[in-house]
C-alpha cells in the first residue's frame, strides 16, 4: 500500500510528498545546523505518519515526549538498567506500540549505553515480531560518532554498533532508520552512507557543505546554496522524496517541544536600590537547606553486581558486642579458576544461552559468581566475552595446548567480540579434523536461527582473508585456514544443528 504524507510545500507551489512505504525500505538522513529546523521536520514527519506506522524515537533532549498526549506514544525513561531496556524494547516490538525513549538528564556516556541497549533490543526481536517500525534518532552524531571522544571505548562501540545495525541490517527486520544530525562530518560514514533519502538544511562549514553536495550528487560549486537556506527549508532527494534535488518548505505541526528558541524580552525597569537588593542576603537563605545542583547519576546494575561479587573487606574495628565473622578461606589460583570455569559452564550449557545477549549472560554470571562466593575482582565484560567464545568452541585440553590453537586465538582478535566464538568454533573443527559445521550449527553459535546469515558470516570471514571456503566433488563444504595451514573435513551445509553427533564425512 502506497501512502504519501504531506511534508509541506515544494518549490513551484505543489505539495511535498514523502512515500512512507518507500521510506521503510530506503531510510532517511536529515542534516542541518542548530536552528535550521531539523526537530520541526522530524515532528512533522512523525505527526503525519503516526496513523500509518509504528514509531520509536530516540530523544536525547526530551523534546518529543509531547507526542504522547495527542498520539498515544509511551514515554520510556532512559534511567534504567541495560536488561530492563532490552526487555522493554522486545515488548515494544511484540505489541507494536509507538514510544519515545527520553534520555534527558543522562550524561553522554549513559545516553549512548541506553540508546545502544534499546536499539539492540529492537534489532534482536524474534522473527515473528518483525513488523515495520520507523526508528527516529535525533542528534545521531552523539550515538554514531566518526571519531572517539571523552566516553569509554566500550560505550562508543556499543552505541556505534547498534546504529550500524539499524542502518545497515535493520531493513529486513522491519526497522527503518531516520537519523538527524547537526554535522555530517561528525557522523560515522558507514552509518550515513546507508541512507538513500536526504533532507539537507542550512549549514555553514565547508566540509559539511561538501559532504552534503556529494550525497545529493550536486556540483561542489553549488554547495554554497546550503548557507542561504532559511529555517525550515531543506533540499530533498531520494526515491521516497524526489528523483532530483528538490527545495521544500516544511509545513506546520500540531504539537510543540517543551523547549524552544529563546525570544527577546524587554528588561524590567531597574530599582533605585539595586545594589542593596543584590548584595543584601535574604534571611531565609541561612535556614534554607543546601541542595545539590544535580543528583548523582544512577549506577548501572552491572557495576553494582560487580562490586557485590568482590570479596568483603575486613572491618577496621569490629563492634565489641558482636563476635567477628570468620574470614573467607583463601583460594589458590587453580581453585579460583576451577570455580570460575564451573560458573561459565553452567551458563553456557543452558540451551537458550546461545540466543541471549552477552550483557544478559554477564549479569547472570556476576550473580552466580557471588552465590559461589568467588573471591577477587570479577571478570570484565570484554574478558567475559572472550572466555565465553573460547568455551563455546568446545576445545579439549590437548588441542588447547597446541601452537595451532594459540595462533587461532591470536587470529580471533582480528574480528569483533560477537564473532570470536564462531571463528574459534570453525578453527577448532579444522585443527581437530572435524567435518565443517552446518549452517544451522554456525547460526546457533552466532545466536540466531537464520541459515542465510550463517552463510553471510562465512563470506565476511573470507573477505577478511581469514578463511577460504570451497567444496569437494560431492558438494560438501570445506573451510580452510591459510594462516594455520589446516582445513575442516567436508561437511553438509544443510546438515542438522547437533552439538553431540558430528556430521559424517565421506
């Protein structure tokens, strides 16, 4: 069904129509300096399309929460744990409810973590819930920065990965990304490049004008026009908008943001005793309680659990009326490693563990480690992911001691954390001369049910120069590792997903 919504007036006097169905397949990028009318444009788009498609808005400043009163959007406060946000995002997709994730009051790193967790929850929804959703991200350069900033590398990777999934791989899951940014130069290129529709507003910096002209297919000498655009005026291009660059003026909106542009107001008449008025303290100031300017940011649940899992420090001086508690017995490194391995095995042996996110598994690991009274500092998130990847490969002690496995561990560092387990699974099959895992087995190792994605992952490893995929005369698949000088035995790509019974090689 083709639905064209009215975005305003096009040059020449006709209506500026945007094809929602085409937008769901091709995504949209909005660019303009502060004050150019980006938020007004997004609000017009959301209001006009509210009756046609489910909407999810990532709102860093809390400007779009006013949509809830007129259009029924659910407002979600970003001050939640990662697990809570993932669960809410899953139910949002399941019940097809439009929502606004407001991140107002959080610092930039907390905003990136919250947005990343929520977007990942939308992305990882079950296939039966892949309904079309318009995902609007305001100030996208905050969540997909082109370079690292003052935030931690883990938060940057999490947020950037979620934005990349939204724009690069979200279409087949029904997720249509609409991202707005003040500066194209600050937005990661792999995120911006996936949009096929563009609305370019006023901008002044040469580098941003040049990128805008490139995206619109315009001559760089024509880029000067972006400096002359008025507030609310944009140049549109894309299959959902226009096949040629088209200047448009965004129409009016029915709701308004809680914050607005500052307006000039006349100053009041100054009183004659202005110095006494300013420098004489009010008597109530001496009795007024001191209030902090800003409340402390809530601590993430993972940090709290990590602190609780550490060994309890000894009291400086025990109370005389209470007997001192017996100190926790010290464990040797071997005993601690044995307990640690047992906790990891319990988590990984769960049949559903392969389909849970690493953050959920990490929280469960911290709780189990505390229940086992595991002393010492807990594993970091990155170290936990590394150990889970190695454990999922199922390598035995003899193979783990070989130089080939050590080299495989070094090679696995060249891929992202979520792909290391799959890479090591294939390397283990090659080192132990096992049949090549089936598509179903590869998909399970990655945490999905899609055999097509499993084949794409093998293609990705081959593009990186890590493996070579070929077939024998019977059509069975073989994966070779040039750096290790080994290869798997032939295995059927459409074979069963079996962890216990390997495929028989002919």
